[in-house]
C-alpha cells in the first residue's frame, strides 16, 4: 500500500505541476514574463528526454507492480493503455542512450492515443452512465477501482496524468 500512496502522491504533484505549467504558458502568451519562469522552462527544455523517460518508466513499473505484486488484474482498457505507454519508456530510454532528439516523432502519437483512452477509462470508473460500457462480462470490468486516493486518483487517472505530462513536455519543449 505504500507504493500506491507514493504513486498517488506523485500523480497529485504532477497534476498541480501541469496546472501550473498551463498557467505559466497562458501568462507568457499574454505578455507576462519572469526570470523564474524562464529558468524553469530552460531546465525542462534541457531535460525533455529525461523527463519523458522517468515519467513513462514510472508508469510502466507502476502498472507492472499493480498487476504482478498486488495481483490487480488489468481490464481491457488497462491493457491498451499499457500497450501505448510501454513503448514510450523504451523509445525515450533509447533516445536518451543514443543521444537522439526526435523523440516527439515517435512518442507523441502514442501519448495522443493513450490520453483520451485513459480519460474515457476514468469516466467509466467515476460516472454511472459510463459503467454499462464495461469491457467484458467474462473478464475484469473496466469500472473496477483497485485504488482511490485524494478523492479522484485511480489507476486510469495515473495513466492519464503520465500521458498528459509526456504530451505537454514534448509539445512545449522538444525541439
């Protein structure tokens, strides 16, 4: 349960960071500039591949931990999200190791498909009108919530956050 709490807390922190990043982006578009904002942007820009690698690797290891150590059986939508997240970890690790700078070309399409899928999965879990859209009557239902922290963080929310961080970092900072 400690790992669940750590992953949930990291998701919460990333959600706050994403909201802050969007706020900074809007502020800069409206003409507000700050040396502090510029330093943060430069730090992220200089470490784009590393950020994508860390986020995707934690998402990958976290999903494996949930299924292999805690015994949470993934539903069909979880599998599709994994199919889209796992290659991002491999691609970003390879880009980091080889010093490549074209990560956006390969990782962005995967994240752009995975984010709406994770969002939809989260809707299935949170809202009753979506629960009838469960994946299967013979397998684990997509509406099954194995974990629930801070009033909103479930496994699909963790995946959505990871996909959104990857999308934002690649879109805003990858050259």
